[in-house]
C-alpha cells in the first residue's frame, strides 16, 4: 500500500489530505471487515468487484484501457468470482486461463502488460476468496493478513516520517526509507504477537509468518510503484479520497494474501489454506 513514509516535512501529506485518508479508512475498513466476517457470497462479491477495479486501473496505468479489453476482462473475472464463490474452483481456473488468452489476443501490442494485469487481478480474487473459505480458520487467517498489511503500512508511515534517513529504493519510490521499512516490519511482528497472545496460534510460527507477509507486502508496494513509474503515472486512479486508486491501496495486500494462500495451500491444501496459515 502506497505510503508517503519518510519524506521531509515539506513533502509530507497536507493536513487536509491526511484527514481524507483517515476518514476514508474509517469508512472502508469496517465495511471490509464486516463482509469478511460474513464470508460466503458477500465476501466473494466484494472481492470480485475489487479485482475488476484492479484490472481496470492496471489497464489505465499501462495505457491499454480499451473498451473491448476492459469489458472482456471484467466478464471473465465476474465468472471466476461466481465459480469460486460457489465451490467450482476448477471452472474458475479454466475460465481464468481462457480469459487470460482472450485478454492477450485483444491487447495485441501490449499483450504482456495486459496479461500481467489480468493475472494480478485473478490472483487477488482467487487467493482472497480461498483463504476466507476455510470453514475453521478462514476469518482469523484473513484478518491476520489484513492486520499485518495495515500494521506494515501504518508503522512504516510513522517511522519513516518521524525518523527519515536513507532511502529504500529512490529510483522506484523516492519517499520510502529504510526506517519506514523497518518500522512497518516491527509493527507486523506486534500483530503476530497479539494473535498468539489471544490463542490464535503459536508465537514463533506466527511471528515468522508475520515477518514474511510484511516483507512481501512491502515488496508488493514497491512493485506497484515500479509499474507506475515505468509509465509515468502518480496514482492508479482517484477513486478513494486521499488514497488514490485501488492499486495504490491494495498493492501490499494483493502480494500478502497470495503469499498467505501459498503457505496455507502447501501445509493444509487448497480448501484449508486458512488453517494452514494459522495452525502450526
């Protein structure tokens, strides 16, 4: 998630912008948590809408946002969301491969970027729904990932802004610093410790997973920044007041939820990824 961490005071967000960021978060975070708790088709519906938004913004960033391309990707992502929400995972995967091929054919000269964007949105869709579908630990696992990402984002923002220091990767994200990265990392460990303290898992594994997800989340943030810099774009859109677009807000989450599902999948299988992430 894009964070203006570690900028000098002159480049820090204006107070009005910071207020807009906080207000938007106060509205969107409870909504996301409520639908995550509800699970089922409600969560799948939200994730599908967001994934379509991610794909649309990606196409705009890379300059490939034609009507035909956007419409075809939207239809396929909607089909995938419906299929996986109602337990038809194989159909969703097949639809994804077919849809990816269609997107690449329509995009022509920018087929690599268009296909990459479709894969990015599809991965976010599948991983977000599958982690939550675990009937035992799905909600806990999803909240764990969300809180780690949010803690990394908030901790990085305040550590970077308060401490400053050497830049993390100035060519890609000039405002991010090592202090911000370490501050976000430390905040994510607090989440792992908190979950262990409340009996949601063993301390050491949860701390390790928190660390991995924090690093991956910050890498996802840098990846999105690199894509935008490659095409000379500041924000993926202006959909969310004070935050930019969905890509700007969810870059870290997309990377983290995909890694969380991979960890859970290799431990407990495709339909119990939440337990695979939380139970050690």
